[in-house]
C-alpha cells in the first residue's frame, strides 16, 4: 500500500462513499481518532495519518518555535504535503465527499489546508489555533465547518477561536461553533455536536 507521504492507518469503504481524514494532536498518532472516525461514519473510507515532525519525540504535522508560535515556512510545506496526500487518497478511493476532523495540531493543519487549498467539503476543527489573519479564499463559500472549543483553553485562547470563526463566516462558509466551559480537553458536548454535524453531512 503506498503511503503517499505519511505513515497512515486506513479503513476502506465502498467506492463512491465519503472519505474522512482524522488528524491527531501533538503527541498522538494514527490511532488517536481512527476508531472515533469509523464510529462517526461507518460506511466511509477512514484515513488517519501520523504527523511527520517530531517535537522531543511527540508527533506533529508541522514545526513550531514555541507555544502558539508557528514555523511559517514549515507550515507552508506541511500544508502542501497534506493537500497532496488528501487529493491522492480521495482520488484513489473514488470519494464522493471529502471530510476532515482534527484536534489541536491536527485541527491547525486541517484549517490551514482549508484556508489555502479548500479541498474539504466539510470539516470538524477541535480546539484549533490559527494565530494570524488568513488570506481570503472565496472558494470556501458554502463549505461546512464545525469548530469546537473551550472557553478557558490556555493553548487556544477564546478570542483567537472567535477570530477564526469570524474568518470562515466572512468567507461565507456554513460555520457552526460549539463552546464548552473548560480548557483544552474534549468534552461530551463536543462529541455530541460532532455526531450531529457528521450525520447532517
């Protein structure tokens, strides 16, 4: 099986079914959300890549120089690589729809691929952090985006989450935003919102 640039875990669905890419957070791997993705969309092809950057042994999808400080050239590299990976797998499996789900660092690379390339028809961004003003992208109009976040998240501050939500609204994406009162943890209300969102896709 070709890796298309990433070590990854794969569950093949019928040709013509949706394809769901699930992207782990820092220190996770291809197993972190694979089972969850299969539960969300049991008939879809599920693809879970492992980040190709090591931060003191923790897998990530792009480099950073500090908490919330991104290595922008490496983010650009990773965005191009992930976009190519997604396109190749979607074509290979004859996907009817391309869906993404990412948490933390996985949400950040997913968000940047959407910002730069579009590609995804719908996406779940769990605790994303985009600490810069993204470029406008009119092709995002009508794409479905769910952001889930913690009101007291020390890693992804609420004002930056709100700014990212505002960006997607400005691009005329169909944006849903689900808050919980905690921090960077994933809570049951988020899971319920994700289940509703994916059922409606």
